[in-house]
C-alpha cells in the first residue's frame, strides 16, 4: 500500500511476504528471526456490511462489561474500549477515513474491527512470540479465530429496527427498553 492505508484486501500470504521483505530490507538474517520478540500487534478485519456502517458503529455499546468510547469527538464513527490494561478493541468506519481519496478504492461503507495488544504476555496467547511466528500461516488462522471470538463479546444493538411485523404493544416495549 506504499504506507498509505490498510483499507483494502491484504491476505495472510501477503502479510507474510511483506514481513519477510521488511526483515530482508533491514538486513536481518533468517537465523536471527527467533531473537526478535513481538511486543505489540494490531490485527483486524475489514468488511462491507449490508447495513450502514454509521448505524453499526452507533450500535456498539460494550466489550464484555467495558463500554466503548469515542476518544475524539471529531471522529464520531471511531470507537474503542480498553478491554484490559494490555488490550484494546477498536471498531470504526474505515471507509469514511478515505472519502477524499477515491484512488485507494476503499468502499465508503467499509467497517473495521481490530484488536490491539500491547504486552507480550497477551500476544503469546495468539501463538506469537518472535518474528518467526509472524511468518507462519497458522498464526493468521489463530488471529482470524481470535477476531471472531472477540466479536462474540460485543454488545451491539440494532439502531434501525424493522417493526413492521410487530404488534403496537411489542413496538412500545422495545422503544421503552432502549
């Protein structure tokens, strides 16, 4: 991506090649990869949902018992939660970041769900200890499963429910419960 964005498709094989290319560019020999400990990692998934990404972001409330916050009021469609002292969950409207850059080809409705891990003790839970682990395709399968597992801990409400098949008292109950 020439260091411009992470809004398009980037497969695990492309990640492995890129990491390998960077290590080669830095002059690090393959025998040294096990000496390079991974101390921070961010990994995520971009999707283009059927629903409006803005509604999706607005419907995010909690990761487990920790509320999502909007750290910058100028970016209302970027939410994060400090899940633990060493892990953040981020969810944001990736496509809105690049509306002024159509040349990147990022769909305006792109949603990004991301995990940021800031301590090695958490990163090793993903089977990642050194640079060598980042060159193993199985690592990316674990990261993908981890994203799915983390999503299961999200409280998401439907901001635009379809009440057309409900009775008036059912609609009133749902509206009152919000």
